[in-house]
C-alpha cells in the first residue's frame, strides 16, 4: 500500500536558519507529491506540489524536488521566519483509480524562535 | 470567496450516542472528501464523493460510520454508537474537478467522546 514517512518533530530553529524536513514515500505507480501546512488555529493549506519525477515545487520560499530514485520529497527553506511556525505534512496522491485520495505523513511541527 | 466550512467546530458526546458532522464545500466543487486526524497523526482518508455518489468508501473504519451527499453539495458524516476511540478531528475537503490537484480543506470538527 501507499505510505509516507516524515522526520519526527518538533523541529526548533532560530529565525533565518536553514530548514530541511525529510519525507520519503512508498507508492504503486507514479504518485503526485504534496506538502501541506497547518498554521495554528487554521485548516490545512496546500504549500507546494510536484506531479512527476524531477519536478520542483516552490512557494513562499519553500522548495521540494520529486526524487524518484530515492523516493523522496524533502522540504527546504533557506531562511525561516517566525511566521513559518506550523505543522508540515507530506502527502502523496496516486494517479490511478477514481478516488485520488491523499495519503499523509504524521506531520512535523516547526517552531521558529527569534 | 467562501472556503470549506464545517459545523459544529467542536462536539462533545457521550459514548454510545449518535452524531452528525456537516460539511459545506466550496460552491461548484464536484469532489468531496472526509478525513480523520487523530492526535499527533496525519489525516487518514475515510470516504470520497464525486457528485452525489460515494465513489470510494474504503477508509470508513466500520459500519458505524456512514456519509451522505444527497444533492451533490453539502455532506453529512454520521457516526452511530460512538466510542471513545472515535475522538479525533474530522476534516472535510473539496476539489473543483476530478482532474484538479488541490484539495481545499475545512477547519475540521473536533469530536470528543466521553
């Protein structure tokens, strides 16, 4: 079956530090990959996506590259801000079948301090 | 425009009671999903509607759980004979068309079974 594994949190960084949150996946076929973010008190929001191997998704300074050879989709940001404090979820969607449901990792909490 | 809304935002019920959770998707979105998020976990798929019909209900944990979407818009998740293990945040998401990548999530209903 499909699964997503993310690094455990919490991750605590100082403002302007470099961020990496690791994500690896197991899937049949060729999934699309996503990072969702959940800010305190808010619903899940799509942060970025990549739909095929070697694609790079980017948004708000965050980037992730779809690496088929290592089945990974690590999230990176060069300089984090306090406002980036949130829970980040890696997810995949297989492009076969009718449901196109998302399979999520367990989430990684990021805390950025001044 | 209005996003996905869910009511109630919080529901506390006694073990054995029946509950209904409501989801109002974004207007015009044909696909609707229900997920369940337990504490410290990522969302887990429950059921998917395309229009009025449940296209995939493989995530429903047992026959105490049921969902409807009679007019292809609002959906209700129904849980009979609630158990303490049903306590979680129930998330609803909608997607504009089958081919669209992004699912738009509501804020969730936090269900607590005492």
